[in-house]
């Protein structure tokens, strides 16, 4: 179905149509996206339609979480058995987990700010183009 035309007059577009689907750019709160990345690495990127980065961070978190026994250590610490939590936790994997976790939060925040700037520029350009074509 070819129901749109592209005259290539705009430098920035609010929507991108591809074979994989339609991605619309709209204003997002970067703190909300960063919070989703903090809840589970990769979720913020998936909300931004950055699927490759999102799935890589998602799978990285799952693998490292399993390797360092983070969930079991959390369960033991919640039960008050701190010594057992320290024994089961593999700190080498945990030290690999922390920078990637922080990177995921920072990158989703930074990407959201950049996408908001692109949206503002595209919207401004669309209004400017429409005002010239009407008059």
C-alpha cells in the first residue's frame, strides 16, 4: 500500500516508515526512560525503538544476573542471611554488571534527549515548510 508521497524536501522527519514498521518520534520524558532502564536494562531502549541496543542490554543483564547469582544473593539478604548472600555472590561478574547497568541508564537518558531535539527540529521545519507552501 503506497498511500504517502515523499518529496525529500525535509531534512528531519517525525516518522520513519520501513519494512519493519513505523517509528514515530515524539517528545518523551528522559527521566521516565532512564527509570525503565534502571528497572531492567534494555527496557528504556525498547521504548525508544532502539531494538538492537535494547535486546543486547536485556540479554546481557540476564546472562550476568545468572552468572553472578544476584537474585539468590538478594533473596538471602532479604531473609537476613548476609553471610550466605556474600558466599553465593560472584563478585567478578558483579563488577562487570555494574558499569553496563549504569551505561544502559545513561545511554537511554542521552538518547531520549537527542531524540527530543530531533523532534523539535522536525516539528519546527514542518511548520516552516507548511507556512511557505500555504502562502
